[in-house]
C-alpha cells in the first residue's frame, strides 16, 4: 500500500469525522471508510477513493523536483494551460477517467489539504510538494 494511503489511514480512524484545515482559512470534514475518504466540501461527488491519493503520490515521486503544479479547474478544461495533464488536478481528473478537453470537478483542495494534514506533503506557491 502507498505511503500516502498509510499516512491517511493512520490519522483518520475509520468512520470518525475529523475537521481538516483548509490551506487559507476554515475547515472541512473528512471521514475514512474502507474504500477511501468522504469529504463534506464536494457536494454530491464527496468520495475520494484511496486510488486518488496513490495516483498523486506516483505523480509527485516521478518528478525530479518531487513537486507538481496544483492546476486549476476554474474556467479551464483538462489539458489547458491552467490545467495541465501533469498537474495534481490533472492527475486527479485522469484518475476519474476524464479526457483532455473536458471540464472537471475541482478536487485539488480537499486532496492537497488531506495530504498536507497527514504530513506527507506541503503546500508551495502554486505547487504541492512531497515531504
């Protein structure tokens, strides 16, 4: 199992709601279950399977800088300048089987904040950095 998933599972007991700090201010609620993490900040698409975190880990590990651009789904389609395929948001979109040119649901915030909270990543200016 991946280091990211192990870190999350060790800090998020199954079926226990925990408040996770957002990058700037405020919190969101996360609750782990057998297949991933449910969050209260993504509306009806609130489930983040463990595979999402494994995909982000592989992306960051593959970079010589051990970091990747966050990417922005706001007013962008997958593959656009603001939402490159090799960004964290692009990686997440590919996990959910989105293709270049598609609009995607913005999932970067809860994913990145969970990874920072669990101690495996840190925020950089416009990037997510492997710890």
